[in-house]
C-alpha cells in the first residue's frame, strides 16, 4: 500500500537534504521506525552518530519542511505514474540477497518483477 505511514515517513527522510542512507538507517535503528524518527526532537536527533548538536536543529527544520511541503505526496504520485512499486526492507517481497549486503536500502523502487 503506497500510503502506509511508515513508507511515507521513509520517503520524507529520503527527501530531506542532509540525510543520506547511512544516517537514515541509524535514525530508524535508534528510534525504532521512520515514523518515530520524524517525531524526534532536534535534541534527540543530535544523539545519533554523525549528527552534531549544531546540525540536529537544522535537520529537524528540514524534515518538518519536507512533511509540510507535500513533497511526499508528489513523490508517491510520480512513482505511481511511472509504474514503480515501493518495497520496504521489512517487506516479504524485498530481495533476500540484498538484505545481506552492508547498509541495504530501506526502500526500493521497483518497476517490473523482482527476481528472488
């Protein structure tokens, strides 16, 4: 389902300038989910390895702006229009071998059929 709250939160994190795959993974691991990461305060974000206290407040503002801006809805619409399906790492359809690489993507855009 494309409007799953956790998936929407992952997209918001991925659209946030200054957050890359590694930091997003650390945040999701530390807070338990992408949704919980979005709800985290700047101070809490500052406790994540790789996010300084000075940078944490700026990241929190950017996260909130992405959520408010409608960027997630636009991204979901673009993926739907392009015929892309989004697969989360905890989804049964996520490629098993990909789960075993260092730092596997939290979210894949898939067009066509995944090969197991």
